[in-house]
């Protein structure tokens, strides 16, 4: 669900080199897929309940950090949505 938003953020940050911006997007996307699966698999050794709890805690921390970091963001009118 976050990949299209991440692609939009990355491409809007670097208008001069969109190919490099998408390369950065894809790099972090697939690195996250790999590392996330690897880490979740290791935590799964403690039991499914512990792994799910750790996942929920990390997601809650990420949500809190995103709210704190992006609180001052203002929507742009140049998005092209009418």
C-alpha cells in the first residue's frame, strides 16, 4: 500500500533526474522486502505471537515517526488531481 506513495514522494523530490529517483525507489523497495522477510523469519523462531507483536510494535513506531516527521507537510496543488 505504501509503494505508490513512496514512488510519488521520490519522483517529486528529484525532478531533474527521474530515472535516478526511481532507481532509488526500487532499491529501497526490494531491500525492504528482503530484509523484512529475513528479520521476521528470525523473530518467528521465538513464536508466532512474539513475531506478530514485534511487527506491530515496529509498525506503530513507524506510524508515530511519520506523523511527527510529516506534520508540517502541505499538499501541493501541482499534483494534477481535479
